[in-house]
């Protein structure tokens, strides 16, 4: 069976693919809102029905919050690879409703002045539209060839927009059932409307909250100023020293294990035509503020960072108060890259702060999250096949992009299931996910379905 026959079927069936996505989008599966608990179950049941109709052995698995959906497809045969496909069926709340141009759970396709056709609905992109690109590709493959070219475990959660509280226990309890050769994660974006992308790097995160206490109570700056230790001054001095004048983080050992990107990756990035001025300009800025000898793409994708996220203490209300505060607080986070151990970074930061404390200053730390970075080896077999498949579809080599943020489930797949993830998605950065008027381009949906047909076919060979 030629791939063209399958792709022609995708094209011919596309209006029906759109209808099915619309059915799915009409279910307001808002995981954060207890009044939509039944809708989450409805969305999960909808998926089980669709998967069962395609020949998957599918079921709904209860958790303390919203159910998981698992579907197994093993008809490709024991000699074929086995992929674990992940997506989430829950969506963000739609508020504020008055800012939507059309009701969030009544999907429509609208043509915009630039000629683009857009599916408008909550979840149109994140993650129902992306999820359906895969399901519709499976449908076309099965309809045209009788079966899928690879074995598939379809895995969907309904808690992603609520912090995935059931994910880790569920993965640990169902390790054997979820084993596969590689995970496919579709919660990512294209480089631009015409250029597909494979996300190969996600930065990790360490968050720390620091409380500094000096005097036993707030003091008068006239009576005590000059003699009493000021915790805001102590804290801002320590925080101000966290970066040197080249923008490098000064915590000892911070860069241990951090490697430069490979020449292949550098060449791919150089070809992206990334416009650093436009990127910063979009935020009202002109000058990169990170490490002086690094490009902006390196600064946001492949280099670790330290940011002060909040600072509190003393008097910041209206008017003026000559207080000499007894305490000060700060929230500091680190974005990590491959080679950095979150616990080591946390310990090194705490030691760095303690080493700089004057007598009479006492510090307390509270941790907020710690996850390592995820790097996918770009010379791996699965990535190579996916690159070729995406290039065949879009007529352009995929961008091998990084993501400054993280997708926690990708780290969980690695640490609990031992699985590398192939991150391919068709969203665009102006899709307004989590915001009013969320959209998914019709070209993303259609091209996404066609892309998965090619990727699954390529992974089988
Ligand atoms: Zn989301």
C-alpha cells in the first residue's frame, strides 16, 4: 500500500475528521472545576468509544480525581515497534467568557483576513486538536491498510491542566502495562506555519523560597538605623551577587556537567532564521540580558538560568514608613539543562546563601519543585525517521527546537518508564492556549494528521 493512498484518504475524510474533533470539543472537560467532573468522565468515555471502534482494547481507569484512558493496539505484530502515545483530554477553564468571539464549547471554523482558517474553541489546540491529529491518522491507516504499522498504547489523562496529581502513582502502578519502545508526545508546537518542529530539549526547574530574619521585631530606622542589621539589604546583596557582569550565575559548581550544543544542532538553529530582535521586541525589549557570549536561542533553550521571581519585606504600601524590617523574603528559580542535578543545584544555592550570611541573620528555605532537564538525542533512530517523515510532508526539514519550559510528563516517562519521548506537535505560538479565543489552524490539524501517518509509517520500517 503506498503512502499516497493513505494520505488521499486523510484528505477525502478531512471534513469528517473535523466533525469528530468538534464533537470532542463540545464536551467541557474542565479538570480544575469540580462542577465539570462528569464532563471529564464524558470526554474519557468518548475517547474509549473512538478507540474501541478503531480496534483498540480501550478502557477507562479511575483515579482519585479524573480517569485515565488506556487503549492497546497490538495487531501490528510482535516484530514491529511499540509506541506509547500521550495526550490530555482535559482543558483549561474558559473564563473570562465575555472575551470570546464565539462560545468556547461551540466550535466553529472561521476564515481570517489573512486567509487562514482557524478552529475556534477551548481545547482546539491544547490538547484536543493535537490529540485528534494522532487518532485521525490511526483511523486513515486502519481504513486503508487494515491495520496500524506499529503497535500503539494510547494513553490520555484528564488532569494535565490541574497539575497531574494522579500521574506519578498511576505510572508506578502500571509500569509493565505502559512499557513501549518510545513515547510520542504531541503537546508541542511547530516552528512557524510552514515549518514543522521536533522538540528535543526541555529545561528543568528548581524553585526556592528564602526567608531571612534579623532583629526580633521591626525597628525604627531613626532609633536603630546604622546599628541594626537590615535583612532586605543582606538579601538584596546576596541576590545581586548571583550573576557576574557577564551574566553568568556565580553559584559554585552551577555549570558542572553543562555541555555545549552539538555542531549538528547549532547548524539546525542557525538555519531557523530566528529573529532575536523581533522576539525581544514582542516583549518591549531590545537588548539580550543573559550570558554575554551566547545567542538568544542558547539563552532560552540550552543554557541554565537563575531568576529572582519575587522579593518582599519592609513597607511597600502607600506613603512612606521609616521601618527597619525584621525579615525579608525572596523567591528564586533556576532553569536547568542536561547535566545538572536539581538536588545538587538546590544544595549549592543554599550553601551559597549561608556562606554570605552575616552574624545575627538566620535563613530558612522552602523548596518548590525540582525536575531535571530532558534532552532527546537527535542522532537516535526514531528521531531520524521522524525528521525524514516530517520533511516529506512539509517540504522543509523540521526545526530541532528547545523549549524554555518543561512538560513534566516527559520527565516522568523517562524516570519511571525509562522511555525517551519524541515530541512532535502542530500548535503555533499565537494559538492563545489557556486564553479566550483559543484556536488551531486548519492547516495544523490537517497537516498534523498527514504527518502522523508518515511518522507512524516511518517508525515501522
Ligand atoms: Zn494546557
